[in-house]
C-alpha cells in the first residue's frame, strides 16, 4: 500500500487548495506501465470516497491534457523573448549558499536540468532569482506555483476544461520527500480563476505571494523543519 495526496481547488474562504491523502494498492517498478497502474489505483480509491473525476498531471497521465500540464512539457515565456520549459526555469533560478542561479540550465533538456550535480553540491537553498527578481523560500511553494500559473495563463481559454475535475494528482510526487507539486499548482490555478484573481496573480508575483501566504502556512508542507531538504 501507498499514500498520495489529492489536491482540490478550495471552496472555503481564505484557502486556495485542499489536500486529501488517499491510501491505495502500489505496484512496484519504474516502468511507465507500472506507474500508470498506480495512477489507476489511486483514482479508483479516490472515487470510492466520492472524489471524481480526477486529472493526473504528469507525463504518466492517460489524458493528453495531463501530459501537457507536466512541468517538463509546459513552457514559460521569457520577458526578453523565447520559451523555456517550466522545469528548466525552476531549476535554473535556484540560489544556494555557494552558487547559483545556474541560468545555463535554461537551455538544456528538462531532465538534465533537474539532475545537474551543482543543484546538490552548492550548499543549502536560500532563494530563487528569475529575470532579475528575487523570490524568498516562504511561502514555500510560491515561486514554483507562480511559474506554473504564468505558464498556463496564456492558455486560459483552452484550460476552462480544468474546471470539470474535482481534483488533481501527480503519482510521482511524494510529500515525504518534496514540497513543490504540479498537481497542487494546477489546483491553485483553478482556485485563482474561480476567485477572479488569476489575471493579477499571473502578472504580479508579489500579489500572488500575498494571497498564497495565509494558505501556505496552513498546509501540511508548512512544517519548517522539512524546509531546507525538500525543495
């Protein structure tokens, strides 16, 4: 058995995202077929609790929409022109005690950016710097979520279909090891659109962080002792 969270756009005042942990049968193995089995098991277990339909947001999704919303596939438009993957933007913006940001990662493949050895050999993460702007570590998911929202915003008409889903999952996300999750970011996007805050948050990271902070501090990932090791 395994446990994974489901992220749902919140219907409560002062909250953006609700999290529910689901236990389900886990199929061992790294093959894509095994991971797709796990997605099915997770969604089936969630449906038994009335949580449906769900969208798997990853390259392992059975739906093309979920695959396209993967951070490896999403593109962020740069102010100076050009497009880079969200994953490269995130990894290449990290600032450490002993180095960074490693903006050369903007020009590599997403998987190569995530695996660059400098990301694990430059000391503790102290923040992010993107297009000349500094982003703090608190709220914890703010920079990643904002990049995700910025990447989705130009496609908001097409993404109206996201409102048909009760929640979002990412089978690769293990909350015991990570904080940032593309499924959570997707749920945040939907919540902001329902609250008619999407436009101002996509255009202003400062405004987005003001809105996110109260919600972030109430989420399971807000445990400060886990902060340094989980970005």
